């Protein structure tokens, strides 16, 4: 984060800091989970008193724009309500421009509304037969694709694990999909196997959600962490992300969701539990009691939620629109 202050301005310095931070969040330069510089460091950088920075940070924290975690630092909060310059604003601007152009052609508002509804109905009808294949090495990532594409009405997502690509039948199936979606990690491998489908293959960047980053960053030291997931691949993803926060795991504290009989022993000495957003063990009648006991004794459950980056979702929507135009 880089902040410039105008010392000749009538605006107090602490207000300028607040304005610069919110502007950077709004523009996307700062995202939830990003760490802000310490008060002393920022004060020295912009040439002001530490108390001035402290006042700005406190005001931002009160408004849930940032989160101050004692002993760990200051982070952009996932609860911040600074509205980014979004696609919605762009869409409203484009719609207004279109409406003005149609008004100049003497179309009434009722006629414009009817035309728009008919166009949307036609597009929805054509989307009814649009099928996307999601390919990844772990089922958790495929569930992410599924949940984040739910807003695309009538688009169907079919999930494939990466190890199935070795089967000729699976490759043949994938070639019949309108769009094939995978993560950046696996794109080179899949594009090699399905070289003739590159025009329909999209690589998407997936990152932990804003809340997940903050939850991991604020895990108290010396906690006994346990991880539950369907796949070992997902366990390793969580382990590596914890490493970025200098949190190391000992003796591989992992319980596969396929081993419900071991839940009581696994949770016995754990203080923090990390799971995917949907953990099937919590729905198991026997295991649900173990989870309740864990929470009652002060245990913390963190949902490790991955999400497609906004640019990836935009690209998917654009690609669908492009392919629909060719139909």
C-alpha cells in the first residue's frame, strides 16, 4: 500500500489516510485480507505522527473497513462495506446509454421493456442446453465451480476429477462440452490432452475467500489445528496456505471425510478445526455430537472456502456469450 498526503490541504491528515485507504479498496488495489503497514512504519513513510495514523486506523476499524488483530497486524476486513467500482455500475451506465439511444429512435419505455424481456427470454432458452465441464484434482474445487456458477440460470456444470483424464472415454466426453473449466494449475496438462478444445478451455484463478484469509491470519499461536477434507490434495492446499502465515502443522493432523469412525479421537485434543464449506461429517448423526462437544469446549471451526476470482467469472460469462452468438 502506498499513500501520498497533501500537507497543504485543508483536510486533516488522518482524514486523508482514511480516504486513501478506502479509495484503494474501491479500486481493487487493496482486497480483504491484505495487510496494512504498521502505524509507526506508515507514519515515518508519510512524515506524520504515529498518533495520526492510529486515529485513522481506529476510525477505519470502527466502521469495519479494517480489522486490527493484536500481535498479528492490521488487515482489510471482509466485513468492509466500501463498495468497489463494480460491473454493476458499468452495466447501469451501458443500459442508460442504450435507453437514451432507443428514446431518440422514438421507442416508448414500454416498447423498450418488452424488447428487453423478449431478448432475455430467448437467451435463457438458448442457455438451457449449455453444458460446462469442470475439471480439477480435488472434489472441493469442483464444488466451488458449481456453487459460483449457480447464478448462470440453466447452465449445467458437470464435474470431472483430473485422474479420470487418463481414460479415453472421459476425454471423449469432455470434447462434447460447450465449455471446459479448470484451474490455472492444471491448465497446461488438460490443454495438452485436449489440444483440439483450446478454444473452449478456460483457465480460472481460484483463491481463498476474503473471510478465509482473515480467519487463517488470526489463528492464535500455539493452537492445535486439525483439518478435515474429502481429498488429501485439499489438505495440502490448506497446509501450504497456513505456511504462508508461518503456521506449521505437525504429524499430519488430517481426517478424511470417509473416516467418520475416527472423529472423536481426532477432535479430542484439537482447538481449531479447518474444513471445506460443506463438511459431510457434520451431517452424520454420530459425528454431529462430536462437533457439538468440540464447539462447547471452545473449539473454533474455520471454513476454508476457495472462490473463483472476479476476473475469471467475467471471462466465463464473456465466453458463454461469445459461444451463444455462434449458435
